[in-house]
C-alpha cells in the first residue's frame, strides 16, 4: 500500500474495498497501532488517530483480525470477551454485563465457561466480534468479520456491529468481500488501488461508487452488488467412479488424554466420486470442518465407516486414517480452514514444492509445476516471500495450490474462497472446476452460496434435520 491520502471523520461508517493484496488489512493494522516497528517494513508519510500516532492511542481502536484463531487469548469464552475490558480498567460489575450482552448480540449461544478450544472457526469469528463490542472503542476495525460465518449469523453480526456504532457514536471501518451484506449499512465506500501506483480508486456513497465504477471495479477484483461473477464450467462426464464412501458416520475430535472423541455430528452418509463436486454446508459449529478432516483421512471416524475403494487405496488398505502422510499425498489432499496450520516453508516457492519433494519427483518437474501454480493463482510476484507475511486471501490461494501440486485423486477444501476478491474467486472456482472435469473428486466446506451454485453437483447439509 502506497500513496494513500485519506481522511475519515468521527462517526463515519466506512466499507473499505480493494483487490486481494491491495493493503486493506495493512491499513487496519496501522490504524490499530499494531503494525510493528521498522523491522517489519518501510513506513512513509503520516498516520494519525485523533491527532496522535495510533501506537500512542491504544484502547481507542478495537480490531478484529482476519484470522480469528490469532485473536483467541483465553481458555474460556467469557474471559476472552472480557479481556480487552479488563485491560482498559472497566469496573468488574460492568464487565460481565457487557460480556453477556455482546455474546447475545452476535448470536453465540454459549455460556461464559465454554472452552474456546471447542469453537469452530465461525464461532471464533463471532467471539472476536463480541470482544470488540464489549470493549466499546471509539474506532471499530473489522477485517473480514463474517467470512467464516453462516449467512444467518452474518446478518446478525452485521446488525450488532451497526447498532453498536450507532449507540456509541464510534467510527466504523469494515473490510469485507461480502459487499452486498454491508453496502446498505455504511455511509461511505473507499476502494484501494491494488496496482503499483497505489492510492484510492473510488471514494463516495455506496450508490454513487457502484453506479459510476461497477464494471471497472469488478474487473479489478472488487465484488459489486448486482454484478455476478461467473466461470465457464467444463462439461461433466456421464460416468463417475466412487472413490470414498462413508456410511452412518459420526465425527468428532479427541481432547488431550481423552479415551474417546466428542461427537459433533452423526448419522452422515457421504460418497465422493471421480469427476464430481460435493458442497458441505450448514451452520457454524455443526461439525463441517471435523467431517472434512475425517474424510481427508486426518481424523478417524468416531463411529461408522469411511471406506476407500480399491481404485483409490491402491493396496494401502480401505481406511484412510491409517495411511501414512506420504500415502495420502497422491490420494487425498486437504486444505485447512486456517491456512497457517499447514504452512511449512519460509518461501512461497518452497511451500509449493514440499509435497513434490516428499514424493522425490524430478527437480525439473517440480520447478515446472511450481511455476505453473504460481502463475495460475497470481502468486508469481510473491515467490520468494515468507508465506506467513501474506494476506489472508494470498495464504488461501497458496494452500490451495500446495494441495493440488501432488495431483491427489480426492481434494477436500475447507472454505476455499475465504478472503478472495472477485478476480481470484473466479480463478480458484475455475481451477477447482477444471480439476473436477479432469476426474478429481472434490469436496468443499463453504458458506459461499455463489461457489455452491458454480461448482456443486450435490450438497450435504450438516446439522440440518
């Protein structure tokens, strides 16, 4: 982000847009005073909050990070929501009334003592929002606050945030790819330029910005209400071979030293077939991510059977959870909900080569595959960058690319379009559709209805009776 000249008035409600990597998250972190020191990069110009450097005005701004895992601090939900209030010296008797009100406002139907370790990604996102609502800062900063939240919950979170801003008079800045969700609730839309020039592409009321710049913004990667983003779907083959089959499945995770897993979803039947795409949907906390990890062979079923056919198993036995990691590489690929959980290397290029090197592929073949994936997912300019310094959307594209590098016959993805602009969304959706057309069995967990419409041959709703 560079050449940015911007003034935001007290009490304004702003939707901050721009292509993936345009600097939206960086700006929010700067306003929150948490960018770090000069070792983290160059800083030119002046950024102030109430006339002072943001780092000198801690407590005036509250930030919900793009990755909710990075913001969970304490073991119990109530304590986590209360954390900022305690640091600001809010009276004890007032803290807990704020905590209860905030948990209710975001629709997180859990008690104060609920373990944060047992929350889904979407529930952690709601928890982080609740923490900011309880804090009641003068500037509320939200980075993709509803990306992993189910549609009904997303509307509830939005309404809670807008109500809090209205009651307290706080200034609100939201970065969000669900533009239609927020467009009618904000006063102003600011679009950052993702090119080399930097600066602002458009600035004004939502109606004025989208009417004047709608098509050009869509081409640049901004989601614009009323302008659909589509892919050219490749034809499906008539026949499809079943590769994985689950019957009467129950799924859950085993806590440390526990004898059995805590079941989060049960009674599930699922079939993954070559050349077919299955969308796994449902409310937050229903067990979708746990089901994905189970189908990918990374968790054993809590009950029931998950069976790989002989064609997929290739003599390795019919139970994927008993396969070694090297045996999974070419059979079942997995993209986790949290990209940081599967990053291993210190360069983007090396991250893409991890699986191929484990398979002892020829160095020239590895280089060709890596270069193709870098180009396809717009990561070439980041080839030598540390993956942990990428934006959330860039990390997601990297983990998708790393999972398909070894050409697994089954690909399981958890929220594959998280943090994507319209352009990179189209590229990921098109890439997955191409894999499906070439015979890969694809299963994806998502709250993205556009992705379901674009890719899914079937939909499995978890947690719906």
